[in-house]
């Protein structure tokens, strides 16, 4: 799951919940696996974090992943 998907799913569900004739939503994916977790190759994780110490950078990334 990339960051874009994590933020778009709630918006899509909110939109779909306002459709009175909708009774079912089916999410599908392409490829071998639909989801195996967060995509750490997502460009958002390549952003420069203003911390030289590895442990402090890791804490920032951990908090961001937890938010997702």
C-alpha cells in the first residue's frame, strides 16, 4: 500500500457511503499480491529528513508509518 492509496481509500469510502443505491463495494488489485504492507519504495519515504542520526530518522519514519 502506498501513501496515496492510504489517503484515497477513506475519501472513496466516504463518497460511496453517500450513494443510497450502493449495497456492496469490492476492492480488487492487480498483480500477484493485492497488499503485503506499506510500500517502502514510495517516493514519500525518500524525502530528506533533517536528522543525521539514524535512530532519530527511524523514529520519524516509524511515527509516519503508524499514522498511515
